[in-house]
C-alpha cells in the first residue's frame, strides 16, 4: 500500500512539474513583452537581458504611443468590428445551424456539404475576389467591410448544428406547435435559450478570431485611423525598425489585454459549451 501511494504521489508531482514547465514556457513571452514596454532599445537587445527594466516602470513608451499614433481610435475600431461580427455570427449561425439540425427541406445535405467545404478553402485564395467585391460596393476604408465578410462563419454553422442536434428535443418543438407557436417563435423562445452554452462558446471564439484578424484589415484599409488595433501593430513595427521597439511592445501589450481578460473570465463557459456540443458528459 505504501508503495502504491508513493507511486501515486510521484505521478502527481511529475504531472505538476510538467504543468509548471508548460505554464512558464507559455507565459514567459507575455511577461517579456510587458516588461519590454518599459525598456529602452539597448535593454531589449542586450546580450544579458534582465526581466525588470533598469529605470523602473516609467510610462515613456506608452506616452509616445498615444502621442504618435491614433491608438484609442484603433482600439475602438477593433471593439466595433469584433462586437458587431460576434453579434451577427451568433444570430445567423444559430439560426442556420438550428435549421440544418431540426428541419427537413430540399437539398439540405448538399447545402450543408457546400457550407462545410468552404472550410477547406484557404483564406489567401479568397482575398482577391473578396477585395474586388467589397471595393465595387464602396467598402474600402469602412468598418462594415471588415464585419460582413466574417459575419456568418461556416465553422459557427457547423458548431451550432452539432449542438442543436443533441440538445433541442423534437418533442419540445412539436408541443410548441400544438400550442400555436410559429416557427420563428420556436427558434427565438426554444432554440436560442436551449443553445445558450453553445452561443456563448461561439461568441468567445468569434470575438477572439475577429480581434486577432490581421491580413484582411490591412488589405481593405489604407487610412491609419481606420485600422483595427491588431493591424496597427504592423505600421508601428515598420516605424520601430528605426528604434523605440518599446512602443511596439507597449501597443502589443495593450492590444492583448481585452482578449486575455475575455478568456480568463469566460474560459469555463467556452469549454463547457464545446464539451456539451460533442454530446459527452
């Protein structure tokens, strides 16, 4: 018995040690990014770098960031684009996924396969036709051009369809019809409430992906004040090649805070929603 207990304790210690190593490896770059935002270039590129800034936690780089770049405007652009895209994706993906899961209609399987097949098309192959279409619609340098192309992600439809298949009982829908409920009422009063865990998961994933979107905002936007904050980092990086890398690190640290905070607050709901969607206990 003592030997078995010792083996169990040893396994737990090894697991904790491995977990600690993973945490350190994962968090160390973020720590260096944050500390680097308070350092001069000679400290950042020193052959014997130190974690803490030599001059203390001075806000010089942050003041230079706000003085030389429209960072607040770009942050607001990111908030508008991410929130709008998330809201549209949650509504339309839930409606489409619910329809695929609970209704029968002509060419249902064909349409669902076409939807899934779009996941296999690389983003790079869609950039030129999407740009030409948005340009013809007058969307260059407009925030809506960064919202609409990502408003109905195929992954979201697939996720909501899988979740609705095992979560919303057909009997509940039939009972609602007997009571006189219309199909849109069934969706709004039965579908959406029962799919809430999956909607929360989809909202978090969509918000994170939209906030981190880099390539498309750069392509569709030519004005600095119309960029999202993630795309602005590229412009700051180009200027930082001549010095003041701390400004770039300060911008990166601030742009990462909303997404880190969102994940820390809602990560349990996201994981629960994904697990429930797989049908596992």
